[in-house]
C-alpha cells in the first residue's frame, strides 16, 4: 500500500503542474481494491479542477486499468479534462 501511495503522490504532483500551466482543466483518479488483508476494499480518490460529464465544450479522455497486487486485483480509473 505504501508503494501505491507514493505512485499516487508523484502522479498528482505531475498533474498539478499541468493544471497550473493551464494544460489541463481537471483530473480524476480513482483506485479501488484490496491493499491489505482485510475483507473490505479501500477506495482512493484524487481530483482537482473542473470535470463535468454532461458538458459539450470539454474534451474528456479516460482510461481504465487493472493492478495485480498480492492481495488481489484492483481497478484504476483516470479521467482527464482538456
């Protein structure tokens, strides 16, 4: 779980730079899954800026991936707004 938090921290630092330079209007990162031995899943959400799914003037780019951890499979969803 520590490695995941380091990766999220580095990723949000990079995306914050793009947000400050007006290259991005917003971002949304969601990681969901089991990261420890508990039965329940954990959800990490990082977002900043403006993301509206019902507006036509924003370009949205999204991707979904799977993370294979030692406790199972976790989902990663990233959405960018330009």
